[in-house]
């Protein structure tokens, strides 16, 4: 019930092509976060989405939260080799005085120069 | 600020041995977490803490114990290591729901 599904698992793109990864839930999300993990590195927070239909941009990255708050997407325009890594979505939930994240399995992006 | 640090960076254990992984943060965060990351599995929460002296189980707690005696430190213990515990372990702390991760510990159990 708390899982988030990410697709695709892997994506290989030519440098300059666009890339999109999707995050889906069967239940309504209170919020969704996105993290990036470079090869050999640790996850780094990118953004949090909270509102239905929310769209946020960070340079070439566009994040969307679905109207029903059950899905989210991350789109990268004109990929660069620096975009290589694994992108994770994570649903946040609060309960019993705590706050936790449940991560999707990630989408591993390879960029061919 | 060093952020979140983890020691050691690498460790090889034999089945049945014990060890403790140390996580330290200098950001005065209340919440701290231990995750394990396995290929194709994403990050799975082992244990977490909402403050000094408190701990709680996450998704995959079996075989692990934790302690949070000081606010800045969160220790993860393996009492009797098993090959299934071969993984990369990440510690994180959070402020305002945003999590800050340490560099990770790569543990191999033979």
C-alpha cells in the first residue's frame, strides 16, 4: 500500500535527447520527493512536490505532480553527460510522531556522448 | 559543516561476526535514518529515530539493532552478520522532510 512504482528501470539516451521518468502510486500521495544518485555516490535531494497539479522547474529539469496526487514525473530536456545517475522518487508519510520516506526502485539514466 | 558522515567506508566481515556502523551529523537534526541499498531494490528503511533516546523499526529491521544515545549520532549494529546483509548502507538525517544522506558504507559478508 505504501509502495511507489518507477518506470522505466533503465534508460539509455543520446546526449541532447530528452528523458522522462515516472513515479506511480495506487494511493493518494501527501507529497513526493525526487533524489539523484550519481554512480558511486549518495542520494541528493532535488525537490519536493506537495500540491495537486504542481509543476516546478530547475534549469533543464521539470517536475510534475499529478492532479490526483497519485503520480509524478521528472523530465530532463536536452540531456548532458552530467545527468548520468539514478533518479529516485520517494513518497513521504507521517504517523505516530514520525516522518518517513518510501523510495521507488529508481530509474538509471545513461547518456551516450 | 561536515553534514552527515559515516564510518567505516568499507568493511568485510565473516559470517557470524559483529560490527557497528557509526553515523554522525552536525546539523542538529532530530530525525535520523538507516537505509540499505541493494541492486535493483532502491533504498529500504532499516530503522529510524525521531530524537535522542528513541528508535523505531523500518521496513527491513531484522538482524539489525540501533541506538541513539546522543542527538548527533545514530549507530547501526549487526550482532551476527549474514551474507544476506551484504549491501551498501546509507545514513540520513532530516530537517523539514528533506533528507541529507551520508556517503555510505559498503559492507561485504563472506
